[in-house]
C-alpha cells in the first residue's frame, strides 16, 4: 500500500513538472528567435 502511494506521488510530481515546463515554453513562444552564428567548413573533394 505504501509503495502504491509513493508511486502515485512520484507520478504526480513528474506530471506537474511536465505541465510547468510546457506552460513556460508556450508562454515564451512570442520571444524573438535569436540567430546563432554557425561556422560551416567548405567541403573539399578528394583528388581522384
């Protein structure tokens, strides 16, 4: 019985954390996307 209560409590905590993360992400979606500079190496074709 105790194990069932502990498992339920853990499941509720995980669900609460997931919902908090999801709502924070949805609220922050109107932020401007930040451009990240990316260095791309030119591909060299092997001679042959």
